[in-house]
């Protein structure tokens, strides 16, 4: 089998393996115990040393140890010759990495077995990688489509539901699904040393405040403009990480944040009332408050990086849904059809079949299913690659708003959205 290495050269895998196998000449069944000192005067065998296949005369145990060490170092050389071109495609071959440190994890492996393992990985890793990467990309595109659709679906559903009650219904469905999944995967227990205060704060900011601001903002602005405002989220999160996590920020990142904020300001300034946005400046401002709340949630989540993501998300979503339930009761009591439109007028609730469909759709697909797909994609793609796909969300949201709801966008709003995306690109670049 022939492949291209990281320099674009054609490499014969089988020939490379056979060449490397010269450095794995000895088989020994006894390895030097861990922690035992090397006999005095014994010369350390180089990784690329050739050792004759026959036994070394003299002390038998010394010869076995010497041959075993040469064998294992030869396995390491063999593995990393193969890994060179596999890593050029972004693959981390776990077996090869383990072979690269034989003293820890391969105490008794035989040379012929190691050669067969690496040959098998080399022959099958590339097609497996390609299929896994394509599946991960397809999953990410689907997730971005689902997230981008939330603006239109929420905007339409809010015609018959008050914003906080709608947020409670949506997150309640998501919480049930995520908890069931966590129980099924046995990932629902929190470690005993988990800081509960951080979990509660994440639930308040990332669920209760964010979804309330998201829904209430869409009461006053269009889905397209809301999507443009939301596109500033990565840049704002970068700014929060710099302020609260003391992360280093290069000049390029600072310029990106300024561009994103300038783009949002342009969207605000050029917002004019329309049939789908009666108070766009107010709605955009509320939506930006949601962006700030989600950025705070993201920064807090980094302090729980050692816990399973499903465990954290399921508990945070459940606690956030409980907080929204309290808010929904308060909202219901204030439902008088006043100027803020907290309710539906006179305390009436107009929940149609479309309203139930929107609740189930938003709870099951953009919330629960998207989390599963997004987590799976992260296993096969680099974080920098995944970050690029986030920029699809506002694009999908704007297009959906224009196509399905007839949202109007001025050239200034589009220019502002372009500045936001450019700022996000600058502030989140990893190189």
C-alpha cells in the first residue's frame, strides 16, 4: 500500500515496515523489572541499534535484558516511522503512541506482534480516518443547521406563548432527554468535590438568563437581526476569557474583538422597525445581554473541565429549567397584556399544535440531539476546525429569517454582520 507522507512524497508502507523491522531482531520473554538498576558498566542500546538475533554470550539474564530493551526500542522506531505520515492527516494512532513509550505499557509485548499491529493500523487507519472525519463534518453541519433554525422556530412560536414559559417548556424537554441519556451511560453522578456553586451559577446564566433573553429579544427584533447579534458570541467569550481567566490575548485577537463589537453597534444603529421587528434596537440589546450571559457560562464551564460534559450539561440544564419554572409562574401572574408583552394578553394562553411542535423540536433536536452530535464530532476533529463551523449558525439564521419570515435586512446591517464574522475569525484564530 502506498500513501503520501507529510511532505507529499509517495511512501510504500509495507517497505517502510520491513525496513524498520531490521531493528527488532530479538525476542525475549523476560523483561527487566521496573525500577531495577542497570548493571554497572552496561552500555545503553540506541533506539536505532542493530542487535544480532543470536543470544549474547556470557551472563544469560544480562543478555535477555539487553535483547529485550533493544527489541522494545526497535518497536518504538518502527511505530514512529509509520506515525509520521498518519499524523500528517491529523490522526493520532493510539496504539502507535503507546508503542512509542514501551516501558510503561508494553512490558511483555513480542516484536512480531507489534509489527503486525502497526501494519494493520497503517493499512486501515487512513480509510477509517476519512470516513470518521466525513461523518464528523456531516454531524457538525447538521448541528449548525439545527442551531441556526432556532431563531425562526422561536420567533414563530412566541406568537402564542410568553417567553419565559416557552423557555421553561423547551429546556424542560431537553433536561429530561439529557438526564435519561446520562443515566443510560452511567454519567449522571457528580464527583463529591464538584463545586455546586459554579453549577448553580452556570444554570442561572447559561440556561435561565440566556434563554429568557433569547426569547424576549425575539419578541422585538427579527430572526435575521438576532442571528447577526448572536454571531458576536465567540469574540465576546474570548474577551471574557481574557478578563476572568487571565488568558493571553494577542493584538490580532484584540482587533477582532473590537471589530465584532463595532459590527454589533452598526447593526443596532441601522435597525429600523419592520413587520417582523417592531422594536429592533430594544430586541437586539436584549439579545446581546443573552450573548454576555452565555459567555459567562462558557468561562465558568472551563472550571469544570475535569468532569464528563454530559454530566455537567444534564445537571445544569435541569437546574436551569427549574429556575425557569419559577420564572414562568411569576410571568403568568404578570400576564396583563402590558407594553412589555410578558404574557399573551389577559392571561390567555394560545398553545396550538404548532406551539407543541416547536417545544418538542427545540427541546429534542437543537438541544439534546445537538449536544450528542457535537460531542461525537469533537472526538474526530480538532477544536480549531470545529470553531470554524460555529460561523455557520448566524448565516443559517439570517437566511432562514429572510426566506421563511420575510425579514428585511439593510446593507448596513449586512456590513455589520460581516464585521462581526471578521472579528470572530481574528479573535479565535489559534495560529
